[in-house]
């Protein structure tokens, strides 16, 4: 994997609007209290059954999957800024509605709207970063956003537990308040960045273009494969550890290593990762994640599972830093938001496929086969991603020439 620069050079300053997005991501994640505690709120405060509470949480997930496609379309058609403002102010209202809902119909509707509005900003933010920055600066920028998200989420998961002991209603109001603050940051500091079309041109429809884009569709499949592996950490891993006689508290400590490694390591890797060939770095990162989960085939103690988490977290850092930059290079300029939205939707599909595949594999084939399957899938998507590198470079060059 070749580097793009051999000499240490000062990193260019990132623009004010980018740092506003960074603050926005941090604030939004600092207040992300409701979703991690939604099932507990519904079962303990609303006295719903576990199955009903899980179905309501799934409604949030369904809204989130739809949100990615809708957010990308809106970012291209209406604008990045309006899409983000709609997300944050709309999510605040939806959270308050969900927290005050009493009938099941209202709870279902509010949960879906929270998911639908809550993730509208993701493709808009990704597209805005691509609009603001030159290709060589994007890896560092996406890595910093990833770090802000994990820093905020690490703090919120701890503080949410304390706040929940006071009352679940407080979680909804504080989450809504931080969403409003994030919206105000966008309002005050982030301009509209959507590229203007040539005079007399009209915006092309997304799906007819994307569905004819073979390279893009292959990237989507590879991302679904990656997400299928990644979400074993939040579905199959706790079950496998329980099968080895380890308590749930140990799983909590082991999975916490994911956030700790990201918060401590990512700031030091961000600029270094920007030097590497992006498609090939993405391929290697996918491989590391697959092999990291594969370690589970030969370990049965807490420290072994901890080692597994550390290894796949290193791969996750590389993936998160570079995936947005690769899709930004791949996307046509006029459909950048839509391509980012479809990328996010693919990851959402993986959140459904991964837990289903992993838990059923664990039940019917056992942990060794399941973790070796993760490693094998990691090798397969590595080969596929590495093979796509020349096509991705050619597309990046063509898009850069068009933009110029």
C-alpha cells in the first residue's frame, strides 16, 4: 500500500464551517440519551412487554434506514443546510412527542419519526465536508468527525445512566435540547455548500444514475459485507461471551474498549492515514476488522475477547476515516448527497443482516465456525475492495477533472 507523501508537511488548516460541523457532531452525540435507553424506558416506565419494546426500537431503526436515502436526496435537491436544520429541529420535536406519547399508535409513529428525522443530517454532513475540502484533506476531516461522534457517545452513555436514575423523562428533554443546540450551530456557522449547476442544467434523478453505476453498486455490496461483520460486536459477541461463562458486566467492559481505543488513538492516526492510497487502505481496514473478529474462534477468556475488540477497532478507525472520502471521490458532483445517503443505507442494511446472520450461525454452527466465517468474509471483501482500487482511482480522477 503506497503512500502519497514521503515528506512531513504541515497540515492545512480546516475551514471554520468544518469545525462548526465537528462541534455539531460532538454536541449531538453528547445528548444521545434516548436510543440506548429506549427499551428500558418502554419496559420499566411504560410497562410494555420486551417484545413490544423491541419492535418499537425496530421502528426507530426502520426510520433510520429510510432517513439515509431521504437525507441524501434532500441534500442534493433542497440543500445541505436546510436538510441539517430540518433534522436537528425536527428531531427535537419528535423526541418530545415520543417522551410524552401514551397510546401505542402515537408511540409507534413518534419512534419512526425519530429514526426518520434523526439521521437526515448524516449524508448532508458527509456531502458538506466533500464540498468544503479538497480530496487530499477529506480523510483527516472524516476521521475527526468520527472521533467527535465517539467522544460524545462515550460521555453520553455514562451520564445517561445517572440521568435515567432520576427519571427517564429527563433523557428526552436533554436529548431534544442538544439537538436544538446542534441546529443553532448549523444556523449560525455553516453556509450552504451545494455545488451550483451549469446554467440551463437540471439535477439528474438519483436512482437511474446510481443503479447503472457498477462500481458504486459493488461498493455498496462490500459495505453491507463490512457492516455484517462489524455488528457482530453488538449482537453475537455478548452471546458468545455468555456461552463461555463470562458475565454481562464483563462484556460491558470489553466492548467499552472500542470507545476507549477510538478516543485515544484516532487523533494520532488521522493525519497519517491521509497519506495512504484510500481504496487500498479501505480494503486493509476491512480485512483487519474481519480478522479481529476471527480471533474469537481461539479465545475463551475476557482478555482474549478484549484483544479481539482492540484489533477490530483499529480496523474500524481506518474504515471510518476513509469510507466517506472514497464515496466522495466516487460520487458525481451533482449527486454527492444521494450517493452518501445510499452508502449510509447500505450500512443500515448491514445492521439488520449482521445480527440475524451472526446469532443464527452461533446457534446452529457454534462460535468457532461463526468467528471463522467473519474472518473469511473479511478476506473476501478485502479482495473485492482491493480489486476495485483501479476503477475507484479512475473515477476520482474523472470527477476531479469535471469539478475543475
